[in-house]
C-alpha cells in the first residue's frame, strides 16, 4: 500500500503521529488475537466434547429404541433457550444461560412407567444437543473475529508500519538533500562574491 505524502515538515509530523499510533496499538491487537485464539480453542474443545457425549449417550440408549415408538412427542417441549452476552477481547460473544423445557401433564396410570425416565433422557439429550450446536456457533463467531483481527495485525505489521517508515525516511532524505543543496548554493554564492570583491 503506497502511502500518499508530501515532502514537507507538516506531512512528516503527521506521518510520525500515524506511525506512533500504529506501533502503540499493534501489541494490543496482537494480545486480542491471541485471546480470541484461546477462546476459539476452548469453544471448539467444548463442542467436540459435547458431540462425543451426545454420540455416546445415543449409543447407550440404542437398545431401547423400540420403546420410543410408544412415546408421546407432545409431552416435552423446549420453550426457550436463554442467552446472555459477554465481551471477550472486545468481541460480544453469547453465553448459554439456561434451557427451559415445558412438560405436559399425563396420567401415570394410562402411560407406561418408563415415560418419566424417557422424559429425563430426552431432556438430557436435547440439552447436550443444544449446547453442542451453541458452542459450534460460538466457535464460528469467535473464529470470524479472530480472522478479522489477524488481518488487522498483518495490515499494520506488514504494510502500514513499513509504509509509514519508508515515507518518513524519503521525506527526511529529501529535506536533507534540499538543505545540503541550499548550503552548497550559499557557499557558491559566497565564493563568487569573494572573487568579485577580490577582482
């Protein structure tokens, strides 16, 4: 990225300010990136762990799968999934607060006795499934924020800071050359005046 500048002191001071801002902010952005990287890893590990739990529980209940044909699906319903928001490294991330289920009343005499156990099994499976999906979604959000932060780090580190440093160096060289030319011109004029006075 070519930085637009003019060969004067005002532009030099402005470029120095811009460079200082970027140099000062770079460590903060790097810290943000590493914090987001850690949070992505945590969310990924949690999601994978919940996925394994869900698969193992489903495998565990595989032997009673025939009974689920009798189960009334209307007895258990998910009413709400409560979320809150927490800032992690400056990024709003969701936090799973609670999953609210509602159960419909049923007669214990008219239904098989395993229905109560079936409801608790379904609740636990639904809870694990919702948490798993939540953590996968959270991981995606954090991953997106981390990528954006990494892009900003690379922009500052590899493009803007070297660009500003190069521009500052060019302006300084130009001003030094201009000053040297001015001094040389003054010496030449002085020497000519001395020759005129001598002649």
